[in-house]
């Protein structure tokens, strides 16, 4: 086994027919290098996405790691490989991210708090104004089944047997989902979200062992409509004004101090990519 580096950030980027997740990971890596220049960044890819990795990508990716097995092959929404991050991370300590989260300032001081646990999943989220989200529109199955309100868009784990056990439970949940769905109240979707799978695993192993309830600032700003009290399904970039003053991002003149989960993949336009490239090269 290769020697692990001490700490770094990691995401999974598996392209599908509608979204270039490699592009999102590229922008995410640039946001991390802008705000935390000494940080290391790793991206996990499948074989087809691996072929798209360019020299330009590698300028900001410290590690490009191909998935040895692809449990999401043939599936559009590729979530079933989340359990592999523990085995494939090149770091002793990993902050694992969804690829559509950006950083506007350093969170390096968070490492100290994360080390209170072997694994930390963020609880709750913020709206774009920095206020705790209160909407439960996307969390009905969590409430109906008394599951913790975890958001796996940002989480931490250490290379320990406790974290290993957690990801083994996650793997089992994904691979035996057909046996779990009958036990859930008011659940009708065919494919589970990562948040739901990790919430079930946390509930099984003990929520107190994998969250930090007292640190309600360890989460991110989430741009889903209901969280921000916007009705309807119009994409948020069409309803409000977003501005780049990199590394800062503003939405309706509100600075995004929390990690920014923009969620609408179309927000990453060519102009956004070029702005990050320009700022990083200055």
C-alpha cells in the first residue's frame, strides 16, 4: 500500500450524459487552491471519465485515481460508489466533497474540530444569507423515519478502523437497498440519495460518533430553491444575481462565507471556469 499523505480534499467525478462532473471537480480544485494554496486535492474517476483528464486538469489535481470497480456502471445518477472513498483516499485525513461545492475562504481551522471524531458528517445546512435552513421539503423521509439531518456534501474521515466500519455499513446499504426500502416509511424512490444512505449508517452506528452537533457552523450554503424560500422550479441563477469577486462569490449582494453548494450544474459556465483559471494564474 502506498504511503498516505496527512490530509487533503477528495471528490468523485463520474460524467454522465447530461453533466460534466470532471469540469465541476476542476473548478472545485481551483477554488481550494485559491483559498488554501497548500492543500492537496484528489479526484476519483471511472475509466471513461479518466480518459478525459487533461494536462490542464492535472495542474490542479494532485491525484487522479481510477475506481477499481464501478458499482454505478449503466446508471445515470452515479451514487453507488460513495463507499469506495475510504479505501481509495490517498490521505490519512480526508474532507470528502460533492463536486458542486466551492470555497470562498479557508476552512483549514476546521481540521482541528474534525479530529474530535474519526468521522464527521455535517448536520443541516445554511441558506444563501447564512441562516440555518428550516425547510423540510427535501427531508420528509428523514423526518418520517427519525433519521439524522446529515448532509454528505461535506464530510470528514480519518484512516481508522471506526471509519472503515462506517463505510463497510454504507457499502452494505447500497448493495442491499432492495431489502431496506420496505422498512422505510413513505419512501418511493428507486435509488437512494447519499444523504439517506449515510443517515441510515449513522443511525445504525450511533449518530453521536459521526457528527458534531455543537459545531453548527460546519456545513455549507445550499442553493436549492426551498432551502432559500423560493417557490417553484425555476433555476436559482435565473431568479437572483450571482457575482464573482474571487475567491468570494456573492448572491444578491450577500457574500458566501460558507462553502457554496451551488447545486445547479449549469451555473458553472465557460465564464466561471475562465474566471477561476485567470485568478489562479495571477
